[in-house]
């Protein structure tokens, strides 16, 4: 028998090629799996390329191993048979890659595929050995022959399982592939050299391919270079493609996140993160379609926060914004998962509620109102607001989105007019009132621009002699359609809409301008009284408005008296005290208007820097010598005397009232008995005539 030897360098090279081929195969499996889920055509190209690269790697390992094989005779290889062994290697590799990129690899499929692949690899090996064309033929040891086939099948099973397990690009997968490729390479290496060990050659053997086939010398170098180049190119292509795909996926995720954020911005309120008007309209349309299809019901609830504007103006927008966020969270937690809580802007919220029966809306509304009524803690401030809610039921109160919105809004404004802090269901009569209120509001917005407001002046007389002390400025609206409109018909609307602030600033400015004219005529002992609304009193810019107005018209502060109602002064006593003291520090006088109608605390009343108490006209109207109102008036006068305050009674219309109030000790009187509200020209003329008659 001929004694075989091996070139150790080529043996080592064959092992390295087997490991590199195994790593390339594992990486190709991951690329094919990834592209198969996204681009089917690209996956087929990767499968074909992977089969060629993997087959070439396995075949090269086998052929380099054969080139490492040495006999003491000349050797060569038949080109056709060698090419056939390469084709077998590529076909087996393609089958293996196709198997491991299937969605599942059950045990039965794994074993069947391993058997097919192992036999295919054995066929490649022994076909390659047949390319020697030995004469006489190669004799094989049956045990080692079967062992080599068994090793091929076992190695194939291990390779298929490992490739299937590591086909996804997960953390640390490349290190795992490196270790697995070493195991797979050694298995392939062991199968080859076990098969080589099974072969035996008789002493008189000759190689027929030595003369006609390919010589092994330069072929070894060529195969090594070509194989390493092919595997390297395939591996680099796979790695670069994976990186490109990773970057593309990252870019896609970034674009998806940006798109989601953009959608969030477009469809949600930026402050509270609640659905905005656009998203609410979509969900309202969906609710209408669903309810129409199932003949069901739902409620659309409009909510407006009572008292929010005063908080926002007095404590600042940052506190107001924080309060809105707290309200939004409380409304969301008080609602069910399938309900929609949206913010339209400002302090307006809308709640879309799915109902089993229309009556269920009552319980939901009560729960929401109660949730808002609980105090809020914002920046060390304990804040309280209430909720005015209007409810429209589908389909009873509207079958379209427009009708439901209009009717829910009308019901909410009805709640506002009815005292706030509660809810009302829509009734048809509310719509007419809402339309009227909307028209009045639109007219009110342009009244300042078009100069439709006027001031009239009611004189204030001193007792007991009765000289005029000055005047109280009273607002009137010369409406182009409705004529002269009294304040009680529009002041409430102005306060609810916030227009009272610019209107109040105009009243203060016009009253001071008129006072400046009277000062110029010599009436420097007169004073001008101007009423402040609750919103004006809470306005953080009030002091600056008063100061700049006095400076603009060059008036001394004591000639101006600002009248604040008792209920306004006592609403937030500590804040009121601070505001009133700042007004008093300017030198402006303070009058507590409508005294006796609120809930004054004597402890706070004595601390107020007021100069004057005005007895409410309600007590004066029913005044009788022995009546309850007479006792109240006498008590107010006595209290005022104790606190060193001027006492002014308003609404004096009869001589009997005048006599009683004079006897009770009032300092000044106002009323139709002495003088009605008049234009500036008539006021001045009347006062001059009164002065002449008194003289």
C-alpha cells in the first residue's frame, strides 16, 4: 500500500477556510432572513449569492485538504469531476440556507434536512476524490467510510440548528456566531479527514488525471486566493449591507418617531396633552356613526372653569397653566377609558361620553363637577375653581356635529347665567338665549372701537348743609340698535368674556379726563368716584393703570375714589388687603360699596385701609322709622363712626329717607331726590344753579 502524507500548512489553511466558510454561512442566513421579511426579491438574490459563497467555501476546504494529501506518485485532478463536486457543494449549501430561513424548524424537518445535507456533503467529498481517477480504484475502509458520512450528517444537523438559532441580529450575536463557526468548521474538517483516512491505495496505483487533469501545484494557490477573496467579499458585502440596513432602520425609526410626534402635536393640545379640536371632531364623527348604526346614545359635555381668569390674571400665566394641567389630569382620571376628554383652548374642556341611556349623563356630569370642585395645590397656592357644564345628548339634541356643539355650548352658558358650578341639559329655549348672548358679545367687542360708551355723573352731596362733594361716574352704552343700555344688561357679559378690563380702563381714563376739565374750571374740592369690578380688582396691572391714568391727566390722587363692593373686598381677604393698601399708598381713596349685603368680618373690616362706607340702596329703599332696615342703617352708621369712615347712603329718593339718614348721622347722600345721573355739561350747569340758589 502507498503511504500517504499531508502538507501541514495546507491542512491548517483548510481548517481556517472551513471556519471562515461557516461564519459566512451564518451571516448569510441572517441577511436572507432579514431581507425575506421585507423584500422577497432581494432575499432570493441573497440566497443565491449565499449558496455560491458557502458552497465555494466548503468545497475549497475539501479541495485544499485534498491538495494537502501527498502520495509517492504524481497526482492530478479531472476538471469535469472536480467541477461536479463544486456544483454539489453549492446545491447543498443553497438547500441548507433555504431550510434555516424558514419561519420554523421542527425536529422532523431538522433531521430530514441534516440527512439530505450530510449525504450531499459526503457525495461532494467522494466525488472530489474520484477526480483523481486512480488505477486501480481507491479502496475504502467501510467503518471509516460510514463514520465520515455519520460525521457529515451530525455536522449538518448541528450547523442547521446553530444557523437557525443565530439567524437574527440580536445583542452579542456576532460573538456567538464566531464560536459557532469554529465548532462547525472543526466538524466539517473532521468529516473530510475521516473520509481521507478511509481511503487506501495499492502499491501499483497510478493517477490517470496526472497527465490529462489539472496539476495540483499552482491550483492550490489559485483556489486558496480565489476562495478567500470570494468569502471575504461575501462577508464584507453582508456586513456592509447589514450596517446600511441598520442605519436605514434607525432612520426609519427616527422618521416614525418624528411622524408620531408631529401627529401628537397636530392632534393634541400642547399644554395638557389632551385631544384638541381636530381630534375631537374626528372622534365626534366616529361617535355619531357608531350611535347611528347601533341606535345608541352619547353625551357631548361642554365645561368652562369658573374663576380661572381671576387666578390666571392675579397669580400669573405659569400658575394658570399648571392649574389647567391639574384639571386635565383630574378630568381624565374621573372619566372612563372609552370616553374622550379634550381641550378646546383657554379654560374650555369638552367631554365625549358613551351612554347606555341618556339618564346616565347626569351621574357623569355630577362626578366631573365634584372632581373640579376639590381644591388644587399649585406652587404652594391652594386654588379653588368650579365648573359650569352644558350637556347635549345624541340624537335628541342634535343629529350632526355642528348641532351638538352649538347646543352643548348653549347649555353651558345657561349654567353660567344660572349661578355657575353645576350642569344643565340642553333645552330648545337656550339656543335663542345663546344666539342673543353671542350677538351682544360681538356688539360689545366693537363698542370701544366705535366710541359707543358714555359716562354720566350722579352728584354726591354733603350733609347737613348739602354742598356737592363730587360725582360718581356711571357707565352707559349707546347701542346702535337697542339705544341707551344700562350697565346691568351688559356688565355681566363683559365680566364673563374678560372685556371688563379694557372697558374699566376706559371708564377710569374718561372719568379722570372729565375731572381734569372741572379742575381747570376751579372745582378743585370735588372728587370723582369710579367703580371697580371684581376682575379689575384682581388684575395685577391695576395699580399701574391707576397711577399712569392720574399722571396722564395731572390729577392729585385724593381726588379719585375707587369703589369696591363688599363681597369683592372679602373674597380673598389677605390678597384684598394687600391690593387695597397699595391703592391707599398711592393716595387714592377707597370706598366699600354695597355695604351690608356681603359677609364682612369685623376683624378684617377694621384692617381695611378704606375711607368710606356706602350703604346699599336696598336698605334705603324700604327705610321706615321702626323697620328692620332702619336698625341696620343705624348700626352701619355707628360702625362707620367707630372706624372713622365717611358714611354715604345711595338710592335716596324721598324726603323721608333724606331726613332719616341725616338724623342717623350720614356724611353724604346720593339719589334721584338730589340729582339723577347727568351728562357732564348738564351736571356742571345743575351744580352752578344749585350753588346760586343756595347763595
